[in-house]
C-alpha cells in the first residue's frame, strides 16, 4: 500500500483507538500502526502508555526503538 492511499487520522480520531473495547493504534513518525494483537499492548496499555496517541518521541527511549515497527501493520497516517 502506498502511503498516499492510507487513511488519514487526526489526533482526535487516533485517540478513539485506545484499545478499550476498540482496536489499539499508535502513531510513530506520522504513520499509524495497529497494536491490537500485540501481547505487550494488552487492553491498549504498554508500560504505562495508552494506545491512541503519538509516541514518536517515547519510542526512542525504549530498548527496541523503531526495530519493532517492521512487524506491525500500518493502518494510516497522522495528519495535523
């Protein structure tokens, strides 16, 4: 899928995908990833973070940094 064909999410729309009875999405560097079925994101929570937000800065402080993104499905792009 070309990035131009991706669904566009505003921050408000992304916030709806918090994993609380819904799918869990996170944004990193302008792309929106589906973490719904990732064990480490059970119920939309991951080490004190809640899905539905942009974690572009936070991911750089993690042990895996952006390496983990390769296995996640891209579902859209974040627009401001």
